């Protein structure tokens, strides 16, 4: 007689292993991809069956039984499980936590795939209600009833209602009592990909677009294509044609976009051109909305999915194409917990599925460029701007000769005046939010610092607060120096200060500030960008939120207020990053009939960086940086992994990394270099001391083997209990 099957279950705990269970009573056929409810210690946990086995290291009589089987059919296919396992192996991260990242919250919590939901809808009596008279007596109720009226007979689920009318419950009580609205429970429906009106034909493709399209079409199966084109060169048109091919062939398409690139603008463009409303997946959805989108992708009902980072894990049985727009964007790499790169996983997924993957960028990362050089990826250049628009004209403003007041030099102010006078729109870019980055005492020079971090507090004048941008700490804005009592003043500029200065200089103009402070409300960013794109603001001032893929037809001037932040950066990626952000924001200027102008304020106009950038564009900076990396053996010519550790005591933070270093030292070869442990560049953050250990290797396999063996060693070390630690494979930030 064969022994009973043993389930290998992934449970969301920070341990790099699966746990053995016996199937729940009466459910012997539960298999990989199904969720189970298991006893775990003294708790109950939702787990995912990863595999079945006939043996266990634990004696069978000691193996605990699942309490319940949550899915009769596997939730995830073998392919989906393969990706989860790959992610866990590659990033050396516990598989249970990978599952937790891959599943929507409601499924993580054990809810069924088609949960029942509370709905609220208008009744017949409500529909015939005289709104005006209700509005006089009970304005809140009238407001809610209007929302329900617009929602129609099927009503709205409670989560969605909360998004629209946060305090709807009180008003609803009155409406229920009067019989104007009702509450009912129903299964959430699964939306099909709605085919909207006929798709609009696109513009005629220009030569380079046609070539790119042909190169993609002529190579079936797996291939990675880089669409390397300046902003406005028409990358999206090429995506759209390939997407249409794949949809017409009855397959699904996944489009990954940066965190704040998923705008109503993009969704409506896809809808118009493809005749399909895409299923969207991003962090702003309610749990139910997210589950619904996930479910229709999984069943194949949605054939077009647009999402941010974690959408890379969405099950799509008929996946035929993955597009990653703005592949250089940092938001594709998760910076906490499971530190995965959605771009890299998308490529892995494309290879597994043998389908094309298209990366798009005006400023491709050096990793991707190097893959193109090595012949692994196909580089397709789109050099010209669609419709013959000219590239923007760059000009440097020497801040030494033209000192800035409140961040704005005279030549910049004059240019703004000129462009607005000619009916254009101006974008003033500063990647620093708040009013000023520093509050300093005019008498003793003391600077307001965060008590929990090695950092300065940023002045937020609108809120009357000092905020730490690293730990979120906030306190009332000092009026006098805490040390000598003299007057304090804000030093330097943030976007708030720029906004104030612009309002004073251009009192009769409409000015819109766009940064994460002014755009906190859900949907605010979309509205502001629509307004800006429609010409409803004359001057836009903001952070890199403004620089991503938005189309502002009237914009003719871009002013870069402080371009020097990256010139002398300590990170090996500083130059690459600064060039990316300047080119991206510059790309907003002059996209239609008029040539744009880009003014860059710098105190170092003689730095060769500027010549390279202005004469050779991003390609020149990238070629230069690649040569330098090859010389110094940094990525993409070597691989990195960073082990971070943070603890209340500096000793503990270092102690765990010492263990790691000692272990690796025993296996060190010329192909594996260990740097550290050292204090992190910001040694104290949010009250914790931070240290790090960097591993650098020219041999990827060796690096991964070492990390694979190291991980359980660190998990089992007693110091690990006092330390927050993580392994970051292919880190993009070295702190
Ligand atoms: Zn802080």
C-alpha cells in the first residue's frame, strides 16, 4: 500500500521552506495550486499547495492534517506555480511570501474566488423620489441617492461606495428606513473584456515604426525587443499594432506600466484604439476590484490586462505578449519585502511561455542595452519624432553668473514669460517636494534634524510641519532655534516654494503643482494631468510625477531647476539616473507643431556631462557609462546582491552580517567579492541602525549558490531574531 500523499504547503512566514501536511479529511485529491487552511503553531493559516510528495522528513504520524480545502479546482496552474517557485529561488525569498505577493488580498485571506458581496442599490421608490425636496431636508441622503441612481439597478458594492462617498453609511440608514434604497448580498460578477465601440484606426506608421513592427512580427516565439525611441517617437503605435495582432489571434496581452503611469489617458487610448476596455490592476483598487480583475484574467474573460508591478504574477492562460512600457522606471523593482523586478520576471515569464516581450523606453537601462549589444535582445530604434516634430533645444543656465532667487534664475523667468506670451505652457521640474529641504538657524547655524534618522527635516509650509522624508516623522514647524532661540529660516527650495515664487511672479496665470503631497487624494493625479493636458494650467510645477509618459500638447518649455543633484552622486548609477530623469522630463516639451525648449540650471556648466548629454543625447551618456562600468567591473558586467540589516543596536545589525561575511569568506574565489559589512549610507533610519554587505560576482551561478546556502544559515542564527534583514538580488539602490 502506498503511503498517503503529503502536501508541500507554502505558508506566509519568513522561512525558506514549505511545510508538510496531510489532506483535510474527505479531500484526498487536493493538489498543487489549491489553497488549504492549515494549523500553524497555535494559529490557523491559509496556505497554498505547491507540490505533492510520498515522503516526508517528519514521521507520518506527526504530520498535521489540513483543516479545510479552500479550492476544489487549482487556483493557479503549473505555469503560475513555476513562476512563483522561480521567483522564490532567484530572489532567495521565502516561497510563502512570494505566494502572498502573487495573490490578491481576498484570496490570501481565504475568501472564495467568487466571494459574496454586500451591495446597495436604489429602489423603485428611490428612483421616483423628488431629489430637490430631499436635498433640502437631507442633503447627505440626496447626495448618496444620486450616486446610487447613477449606478443603476445593479447598485454598487460597499467597497466601491466607500471610495466614492466615504461616510455613506449614515446617509444610507435614512434611505433604507424610507425604502428609497436597499441592501442585498450577491456574488460579484465576472466582467468580460467589454468590446466597446469600433476601434479607431491609428495614424500611418512612419518608416522606423514599420521596420520595428516587421522585425517583431517576423520572429515568432520568445524574443525580447527593445523599442528604443525618444519621447514622442511613436512607441505606443508599434505596441498597439502588435497587441492587435495577438488579440486577433485569440490570445491575451499583459501590459506593465510604471506605478504612476497608469492613467485614465492611457486606458482610454487603449480602449479607443483596440475597441476593448482593459482590465486594470494597480494599488489604488479596492480588494474586491483587484480580485475581480485577477479572476477575469485567470479565466481568460479579460484578454487585455494593464497593471503595475505586481500584475506580472497575474495568471493568464492564453498569454501571447508582454509589453513593459518605460522599462527603466524604478517602480518596476519592489524595494521592500520580496525585492523582485517585474521587468526581469516578465522576461522570464515570456521565455517560459515562448512569447515575445517588448520593452519600451527613451532612456533604456544599461542592463538592457548591454543585452542588446550581446545579441540577447533585439534593439529597434525609433529615432525620429512622429509627425516630424523636432527634438527640443537644450540650453544651460550658469547659476554662478545668474544666481537664482527662490530657485528661479532670471533667464528662466524670462523664458517662462516668453513661452506663455506665445501661447505655450511651461513645466518647472524639481525633484524635491516640500517647501525647503532644510531649516537652519540664522544665528548659530543649527539645522533641524530628524530624531530617528541621520537626516534633515524638510520644511512643509502648507501644513506648518517639519517632515522627515525617510521615516515619515513630523513635528510642528519651529519658529525659533531650539538651541539658541534665534530666528530660523528655510534654506533651499522644494516644489511648494517654487509654486509660491511662480504665483508671485505670474499672478494672473494658472499654476498647478503636481507632487505626492498635492496629489494624495485618490484619482487626483489623473484629474490634474487631464487638466494640464487640456491646457487648463499655464505653468506646471512638480516632481518626477510629471515626467512620466504624459502628453501635454501645449507644452513648449521645460525648466530643470536643480540639475546638479546627480553630478557628484556616490551611487554608481548616478549619471545614468540623472540623464534618464532629464531626458524624460525634457521629452515633455514641444511634441506637436512647435519645437520645445529645455533650460537646465546648473552651477557646473563646464562639467563634460552636459556636452555629452546635449550633443549625443542619452545614447552618448549610456555608452560612456557602460564603458566605465566594464572597466570597473560593475553591473551589468558583474552581478550584485546586497544583504541589509537593521536593528535597535548597531552591534546586532553588524553581528548578523559578520556571520554572513565569515561564511562567504570560506567560499570566496576570484569570482566573488565581498564588500563590508559597513554602515548603510544613512546609518540610522526610523530609530534603527542599518548596515549592509555587498556581494559582487562575475559568476551568476556561484553567487546564487552561495546565497542559497547562506539564507537558511542566517534564518537559523539567534541574532536574526533581533534584526530585520533582507537579501536584495540585483539591487537598484545601494543603500
Ligand atoms: Zn526620520
